[in-house]
């Protein structure tokens, strides 16, 4: 039995789909509201909240492998609950910022989850993706309403990764031998700038979309209103304000692990064009 947490999110939803289609294993999907979740036939929907390790106890019964999305703050307790439930292997989604920006607050959370997993005695695999291609959905409202994007760092190219590629690496790690004790940095196949991302979305729509460059200060004022100033500053560092070789690096982990090429941002844009119409 495999348990997928975050099963309605960008990675988890795709992982459930891939496991259901390609792996002949019993599959359980964790969600806070099973009645509203739509999973493929044969996938067992179970209720649980990642902020409460105790709520996962029933979901962990009989589970061999666990896919864990962090961020709710209870990762160490969930890993301990998995150990008590005799789970054998945990695939944890962390972040490439553990390598590139260890000083950021969110990075410290990811690093603590990694340490808890490595110290647990369980089999483990850690995935460290870079920024998601789906972060472009932040622009969806502006593109739908005005066919315009205002963003900083317009010509800073970063190797954004398609969430389906993170899911593909997780699927292989969960179902095939040879991945325990491995830490995988995950990126897309090429660097892509915000300006190029907007052009790819425009091509997918078949309509012009304007890119308007703004300063970091302008972006910070806007983002701080809903993220808070500290998180806004951290996000802006990762968008281009504090790039380093580690953040710019393109890794071949996706094709090496899955045997298929990594998906480009253009592919993501074509698959998600309806979100911008």
C-alpha cells in the first residue's frame, strides 16, 4: 500500500494519476475532505490533516510507502507515526533551497524535515525541486483580465520544473528499487525567464500577452500584502534577487531516474492554457 499525502495538490494529484495508471499497487490518497475529492476508480480516499499527525494514524495502517509533502509543521511527528505504523520507505518533497539558500525561514523547515526523516531509521528518498512551472498561475488573474503581466527579474532564467516531473520521480522512487538513501535535486530541462514564460503562455493562448518589468521594491510592496514582508523577500530572492550557481544549475535527474525527457515550460503552458483564458 502506498499513501500519497497532498493528494489534491499540484504534485500529489499527478502522482495519484501516474501510480493508478502505471503501478499495480494498492493506493491510498490523503485529503482533508474525501467527500469532495475526485480520485480515479480504485484509489482509496482517506481523511487526514498534515497539521495533525494523530489524524494520519488510520491512514497509515498497512502502508508500506509514504509520499510526504511538508509545510504544515508536523513533519517530525508524521515521520514518527509512520515509523510506529511500520512504514518501510518515505519519499519526502523538500526544496533545492536547502542547498542554495539555507538561511531562509522556509528552508529551515525543509531541512528539519529532512533531518527527522534521515534520523528515523526508515528507508528514505528526498526530492529537492526548484521553482515550479505552476508558479506562473500567480499571473492568471492579470492575464485573464488585462493580458498583461507585471513582474521583476524579467530576464533572469531559472530551470522551472513541471510538477508532473516531480511526480514522475516520486513514482519511480516509490515503486522501483535503488532509490533509498538518495537525495535528488530536480529541475526542468532548461532555464526560462519570466519574459519567456509569458511568451509561452501567449503562444498557448494564441493571443498577445504583454510583459511589463517592475522593480523588486514594487513587487515587494504588492506581494507583502498577502505573503507578509519576510516571505515576500524570500520569494523575491528565489525569483532572481539572490541567484547563485546552485539555483541556476540544470540537473538531469528527471531523465536519469524516469527514462523520459523532462517537460518544458512550453509544455506546461500548453497543458494549462485554460487557466489563463
